[in-house]
């Protein structure tokens, strides 16, 4: 028959014990034997039976006590117990059923009757296990769905918030850029007027005017960067797919240089950045999206190094940005020697709003945005991380893409 179920038979009558052992083995069951209550409990604990045939009248510890202890133990309470008892032990039968036994057979008994009850209880136990597994699966799916719904609602709220923020920031930025452009136009007029004077402080005024011109250029550059960031936020909060992303030929080293400038204030006190970017490496890329991806990754690396420095006095961090390409793909590798991540953190690192930083220090959106923007660029991202050793992200992007790509720009 080959059922493979393990049945523990607890009986102090050697003849009955051997009879049950023989007949159950013939039916394909694996039989475990015990002749007293203490041995039965040991076999139940370590033998992992699927069912127990239990005589109530046992030496050392009777069957009712064995049944009670099984029911009190969470690891054994679900093992079905069929009692063997004499007809005159009706009170004990009721007590045994109240303590967790599922059925009973009175002595003398027919083996066919006991076998039918054993098979029925094993079938019930198997159905219970299947039902329990099904319920657990449904519960897990419900939990996963609930988490996704919550995250979706939070992202939807983020999208509405981003739209409002973008609108307000753009309004301010219009004035900022407009006045900077006006200032840029009137600086030459100021210079011309000053040149026509013979003031003793003309040289100093000339230096201030040149500085003013440089500051104006910085303001205009910053204003353009704000526009780019706001556009990225609008794109991220919208539901547009990868095909909506405009691409053009861009030198990768120029993007990396821009990222280094933009993140300097975050890493300069904690780490040095080293780059290895071929000067002629160019790809069809959306500059704003790739720049935002790399900014987030470098900031993440700088924060990881800062966290390690809090634990290791005098530790100096290193951030490395490398790029390489073949005919089809560009790979950009960002490596740091920061605090690293354990398995639990790695499993959640792309989840929206998950952060290990102190309250007020992080939004939990940085790496989620990295993942989303990478998908929009039809790329992939993977990582390796070791606690107290560091993290490496490898970004892989298509090098050439005809869809929505503009004609190659001269570089």
C-alpha cells in the first residue's frame, strides 16, 4: 500500500501490540511502538507520528495524562489520537474526548473497524493540513495585496502632492530665471557706464561686476536644474511608460561630472569620489533621468559612508563611479565602502517609503525612484552588499535606442 504515514501504537499488552504492529505494517503504515505513557511521550516528541493509537490503561503514566499533555503542547495538539478502552470505561472515554482525542475503539475490537477509523482520521488530518495551507496562502496574498494597495494609495497621494509642489516651485522659478536673465542683460550696461567714469575704485568695481556675471550664470544654471528636476518629478508621478521618454546622444562623462557637482555637498565631508569613464563613451540616453538615478545612488552611498563613520572613528570613505560599454549596452557601476546592508534590508530596499535613516533624514523614495526611472530607460539594476564592507550598484542601459531617439548630437 505504501502510505508512508507513521502510526504510534501505545499498548502495554504485548499480544495486542504485536498484532497491531503486524496488521498495520501489512497495510503499508510505518509503526512505532510504546508500552507505557512516558515512552509514548518521548516517541511523540521525537518520532513525529501522524496518528496515535493510545490505550488508556498504561503503566507509569496513563493514557488520559498522555492525551492531556499532548493537547497542551502546540507542537503535538493537532496529532489525532484514537483511544483503545474497555466498555466499562465510559467516564474515561468522555474525559479522553474532552482532552483532545478524536475517536475511540472499545476492546475487544475488530481490526477492520480500527483500520477504518485510522484511515478516516488520517484523511481528516490531511484535509486539515491542506485547508490550513490554503488559508495561510490566501492570508499571505491578502497581506501582499493590502500592502500593494496601501503603497499604491500613498504613491497616488505622492503624485498629487508632486503636481502641487511642481506648480508652486515652477511659479517661483519663473521669477528667479526671469530676473537672472534681466540681470545678465544689464551687467554689460553697468560695465559700460563704469568704464566711462574715472572713479579711483574702478578696478575693484570691475572685479565685483565680473563676479556678478559669474553668479548670474550660476543662478541660471540652478534655475535650469530646478526645471529639469520638476520635469522628472512630473514624469515619475505620471503613468507614462518607457516609450514616452525622449532620448538623444549624450556623453556619459558629462552626466557623471554634473552628478559630482550636484552631490558635492553630501559627500565632501565623508568620502572621495573616483571616476573611470571613457571620454568617448556616448549613448542614446535621457540625460535628466540618468542624472537623477546617479544623483540618488551617490547620495545613498555618501549616507552609507557617513553612517559607518559614526561607528568607526577616522574612517574615510571611497565612492567609485565606473562605466563601460559594448555594442549594445552601457554599464555604470557605483561602489561605496559604507555601512552595507543585511538580507532583511536588501529585501525591502526598493519598497516605496522604506528607509533605515532616522526620522526626518530620509523619505524612503530614493531607491524606489531609481528603480522606476531605470525601468523607464528600459534598463536594469542589480546590487551586491555586505554589512560593514559596502555596496555596489550596477546599472545596465541600452546604448542605442531608435524609439523616440533624436538624431545623434555632435560631441
